[in-house]
C-alpha cells in the first residue's frame, strides 16, 4: 500500500532510523543470549534435555490432535487425551525438578528477543491517510447493503439512514435482487461513480470485481461478521459507519485482486479439506459437529481430496488442503495477528500447502513451515489440479464448484479503494525475525551511509 515513510526521505531521518534499528538489533541479541544463559545456569548442559522434553511434549500433543481430527471412536478419544496429557505432563516434570520458573523466564526472554528482532528489521511504515492527497468526492455514490450480514449490522448501526444523509443511493440485497454483481453493473449503467458494499467479504468481492472492471472507486463498509479485507485496509470493524466518511473526506489506494478461474477473491480461495467441510449443507447450522463428523473421511478416507499444485517451478502433490491468498499472510501460524496481511499491493499470491498423511508428519507440525507437511511460497499464478472434473472451493468463505484445472492469478493494483482520511495507520509492520540480518545490524559500525549497505533498509 504505502512504500516508505517521510522520515526515510530525509538524510537525518535515515541515520536516526538506522541507529534505532541497530539499537533494537543489539537488544534482540542480548535478550536471546540471556534466554540461553538462564537455561544454562538453571540446569547446565542438561537444559538441552529439558528442551528436548518440551518439544517431545508438543510433538505428542500434535499427534493427539491428528488422531482426534482424522479418526473416530476410541482412537479419537485417545487423541483428545494425549493432546491434553502430553503438555500437562511436561509442565508437571518441569515443576517437580524446579525447572518451571527458569523455563518460563527463558521463554519470556526469547519472546522479547523475537519482538526486538522484528522491530529492528521491520519495513518502513506505510504513509498514513493524512499524508495522501485527498480524493475527489463522488457525485453519484451507490451502496449495496446486506441487511442480514453481521447479525444485522446495517440496522444496528443505522447505516442506511447515514448513507442517505451522505448523498448515496442505497440498495438492499434481497429487496431488489440477490445477484450482487448484476445490481452493481446496473448501477454503473445508471451513472454511479463509486460502488460500495456494506456486508461480508463474499459480497465485497463480487462488487469489487465490477468496480475494477469499470475503473471506479470502491468503498468497503465492514458490516459483515469477520471482514478480513476491511481489517487489512485499516478500517474499524466495530464502527462500520466510520467508513462512510470516505464519501466526503477520503483518500484512494490501489490494491490487488485475486482470481480463481473467473471468481474474484479479496481474501483467499481455499481448496481441499476446508472447502469440502464448508460445502456440507449441514455446516451452516452445526459447524463444530459437522466438522468433526466429516473430517475423518476427508483426511484419511478413500475419498479424501488429493490436490496437485503448480506455481512456477514448484510442484506439490497429494495435498489435503491448499490456501491461496490475495497477497501473502504474514506467516503460516501467527497467534498475534491470525489471518493478517502486512500489505495488499505486493502483486503476489500467498500459497500455503498442507499435507499431513500420517502420525509422523503430524508430529513434525511443531516445526511450523519447516515441517514436511507445510509448504509456503508466493507466486503470480498457481494452477490447481485434481483427479476429478471439478473441485470444491471456498471463495472468501463462499462455497463454489470450479472446473479443473483451476488457474489462480493476481491482478496487481487493479482495484481503487476509497478510504476515510481518519482511518488509523495500518498496524502491521513487523515481519518474521531475520536473525542473520539482525546480527549484521547489531555488529556493523554505523556510518551515515550504513543504511544503504543494508539491503533490507529503506523503501520496500
């Protein structure tokens, strides 16, 4: 979205920023060494055995989760027991031998080290909306509102009334038709110069495609349940009416759109296990029960989905799940910001492949993206294949059936997004800790030209 901050444009700002990064890098290395020293002081070389014991507990817990999801009956209940008992037993052993306190202290220091390393290597922040040129106010804005989205947010936040006061024409989905794309095309034919949606991500994607096709600005009003697209745009999901300020005091950004065959997605397209679960008619009413009932057959049964993926020179086969996102998610597992993207204008798709076929691969899941069961990459185009003529897919949470092979691609900068000037600066700037670069920043002498020699510093 933005490329760099104003501070990075000034020589003095460059030096100050470089010094700050070096300082955080030194804090990261010192804290990381402190986490090791605490363990060594508490247990000496035996601390290695305690680390192995902790990892073994996590691996057994992962096996338990796999058994609970992929099997039924006694094996499932054994898995539930193991997933709880394994980490609990490790904690009891740590406490019995006086290692619980040092282990927690070492863990806290390690977390602080990672946070400092992320701060040291974070890309320069995107410009705030106040730094962008104001966009011309639309004369004939058109807003599609789904009164059922988000448990009735349209009515609860009085969005229809506020939109009328702002001079927009409002159409309610269901009252004037259920085809969001057709309603948007009709609005364009009638002279609309801005298209907006108050609803969920699935409806947002349908209208966004029309806006991109006619090169019209598109306004996101987060009136759905989750609204991940709005969240990554920096909009307040708890105050959907605030997005309407963009009609009179807005700025404009260009972001990417993803395509799965001829379907647009603003967040992601999922294939395999998750898509099959969502496609079950009972899923809407009983999500947990339906998931637990259908997962064993989807993971280990004879009809389990086996997908193939081709992205450039990379090919993966026998996949159980495949997630293709409009711009990469920050990491495969991100407890701090789950399902978040640092930017929406990289011109790349994020690709996450999952293949867990047995207990051994389930145990390896504790290694994250380094395990053999998870593969993560980026690409401009991805081809999804299966042994069947069609494959179920979840397009921004909506179940569809697509003919194979499915070509997924990105359309860089094709969507003009209108945002209120007062939206907060995008909160995500940290990336995964890059320890070799952190070490270079911490140890290299700082000179006025130092920032130029670090390939990761400066505009992204």
